[in-house]
């Protein structure tokens, strides 16, 4: 994918191309806010979520796509998360839904994003032999995330801190 001369001259960074298997799907129920910075945080966060799954699919805990969106503490914890899948030769499959996003932008280069994830139709798939581990939906199928982001020198909102709470009451249906 090559950028046109006008696109490469703009401040927009060349983001990694994220192509995932057809058995993985995502629904982001967080509508545009109308605020340029908040919408950019949401857009980059969508890509960061998919980039982690790409690293898991690729079985590569140092995959460049997720490292484009994660730095520092968040990159270190995400690497450990991916390594756990690599160790057992598994990846994710199914459908994920993200909702109840709350974005706060502080100044021109700092932001937070809190959101919920529904993993009720998402599963682990072991690669050898190929087997999907279908689990029942429980309160732990719902996860609350709290991320701290900053805008890097390329204009990309990168995640520097990431906290998650499985079974959060806030995310229950």
C-alpha cells in the first residue's frame, strides 16, 4: 500500500496494515464524538486492539503492528499476554464487541479511554490439533479496560498504561 504524495506530505502517520483471519470479528459500538482528537483516540484504539490479535495470530510477541500502538508499561504487559498464547500454541477466534467508551483528552497529547469488552462469543483456538475451546458466558466474559494514551511525534495515539478488570459490574448486560 503506497501513499499518494499529498497523503505522505500530511501529518498522518503510515499505520500498519492489519489483516486478520475471517473467523475473527469486531463490533465497536462507540459512535463518533464529533471531536477530532477524541475520534482519533477511538480510531487508533480500535487498531491497537486488532494489532494485539494479529500478534497472537502470527504467534509473534514482538509483532511490529502492536508495538506501533503500545509503549512502555502497556507494551510490556501486552507482550506477556501474547507470549501466553504463543506458549500454548493458541490464538483467538470468534466475535468481540466493544462498548460504553468514554474518552477524555487532556491538552494536545494526553488522553484516557475507558471501555467495555464482551467476550461472550470469543474463544481460544488451539492450533495443533486445531480445537476451539468454547466456554460458557459468565460475568467474567465482560471486561472493563482503562487506558492512558499519549500522542506520539507521528500523531498516533499510543497506549502507555492499560488496566483491565474481568467481571466488572459496569460492563454486565
